[in-house]
C-alpha cells in the first residue's frame, strides 16, 4: 500500500520506517528541511535503540522516502498524521495548531476514498471536528483515529509488535471501509493475533490519555508512599515489592524516585484536566492535580536531600549528576527531572557536572549553563556527592569500589532506587534514596 506520514518527529519517523518494514511504500513529510535531509541519509535525528537499523533497511529497499513538499503525499491511500501536540504556553491545554495545519495541508492532495488516520495524542472531540473538515472539503474521504502507545526506548518493538490496536471510526459504511483499510495496513500485526479494539472517535482519543493518566497515578502513588516512608522510617522499596506481589496491583511502575517527565505524561495529564474542565467534568479529574503535584515535589525533595548529604550547604560543592534524559534508552530531555534537579542545584551554588550516554548534545543546546562530561568517571572527578537521576544500565553496573577512587566524598543519592544498596555501602559509600532510611 502507498501511504504518507505527516510529521517525522519521534512518532512519525519510527512509524514511517516500521510501515516500510511491513512492506508498504511510504513517504514521510515534514516542514523541517534538516530533519528530512538527515532521515533521507539514514541518519536518525534522535536516539532510539533499533531505529537506525530499521531506517537504513527501509531506505536500502527503496520503500521509504522523505520530503518537505506535501505534494509528495499525493496518491497515497492512507495518510497518517503524526505531529506533536505540546502543552500551550502558560496553560494546561494541548496546542493543536500542528494537527490543524497538517490536516489543512493534506486537503490539497486528498482524494475521495483515501483515509486520513490521526495518531497524535489529542483532546477528546478533536477527531470529530477534523472529520467534518475532511469530509466537508473532500466528500468520500474518511478520517480514523489510531492512537499510538510507544514507549521511548522500545518504540520499534511497540510499533511492529504492539500489545493492542485501537481504531476510532465513523459510524456506518464509512467506518467499515476505514476499518478494512486499517486491517490491510496492519495485516501482519492483525494476523499475529494482536488484540484489536474497534470503537468511536471519542473512546479512541481517550484511550491514550486515560492510559497515561493511570500510569502517572501509579507512579505518583508510590512516590506519595515514599514521602510517608521518610516520615515513618519505613522502606519504600520493600513496600513496593510487597504490594507488587498482588496481581491486582503489579510491580511495574511502582519504582519510587524522582518521578516522571518527558514529552507525554506531564503534558497529557494536564491537557486531560483542561479538556475535562471545558466539558464541565473537571471534578472527575481533580485527583490528577495531586498526581502532578506529588511528581513535582520529588524534584524539590531530591535537591533538599542533596543539601542534607552535603553537610547542610550546596555552596561550592562539586555535584555529579548521572543521567540527563528523562528516562534511559532515550536522548529526550523534555521536562527531564534530572536536568531540573541539576539546574536547581546549580542555582543553590553547587558546581554541577552532568553526564549521559545519549543526551549530551541535546543538553548542551538547551542547558548551556551546566557543565558536561562524557563519562561517569570524568563527571565524578573530586565530587562531593554523586546523584543517580536517570537509571541507565551502565550506571547501575558501575563498580562502587573503583568509582570510589575518583570522588572526594563517597556519597551517593539514588534518585531512582536502582542501585544495589548493600554493594555500595560495603564499598564505603554513604547511600541515600527517596523513601528509604539513612544507614
């Protein structure tokens, strides 16, 4: 099938390459020339495990191309809209300007019988509005909503082997036609027995934000328990292990620490609250305000814990921050808790040096005021305290005995509860972590 992907950022580029892997002929369209040039040369503009190989294979087979000209999408049977929906400046609501502009641009090349498929995360009600625009301008064209559920670090796997497919479709024969086209797009995935939910626009739109809100709530719940553990002397890691054995709860997303960040969870739960308010149902989501508040408090608490560990003052102290991306296996620094903490430490007078396996180039562009080092050893030279703020495996695998020979003071703050406490303490380190007792 010939298809276009409008928007070649993280979501769109991975989706385009994955669709080519499934055998389709794909053109990706983006307004940024530099991004299109990089992708056309098989150079990923972001870090994502497995994506460079996927992109290179698709380009070599001749199934994938990129352009800045919307006319390149002409003749495609399906047009995927994969543009960003960031938080509006100064507000909680989602900024839909890119979704609207992408849809308007598609109308120039759209023909009857073709299907526009939204994958962007949007407030409920958006798809119905766009469907009126699409069908009003191009009678016979269809709109479907097919939300994405990508995890950064696992995006290739999640696209080619998703845990479910969700189709938001119009009623009647139009919905049946769109469903048939999507089944053809995802034929190999459907044939593999992947669960499929066929529903209306509103439900499909809500699936993504509801899922993200649930995950955010689970993370903030265990971080709220961490606050209580610090007040009572209990151990949040053991608490999480104990309640995680209950299969109604599960252990995933029960890792207490610095909290969530990135380009999805924070802005999605805020946009969800904003949309609920517009619909007159704001009371249904008031709990998400506390979820957000708990999450942001973790950053403040980590700064205070660093001050406590550094004898009550950060002024002039050399602090090493291990990790800058908002999560491991990614170079995404959007709303990164690690960088937020690093900046706060510097504002309080600390000399902060940050290291990360993938995100340093992005950091230098966005946070030039911080110091950076290529390796943990270089970053920790004569450090008064080391903070693990992104749980990359290579940081978890550090030898605390050898690493201890680099620092001035063997003090480690485990912001992700990811280190082997016994191992580090046996090597002479003073270990602290959110929600866990001091030695």
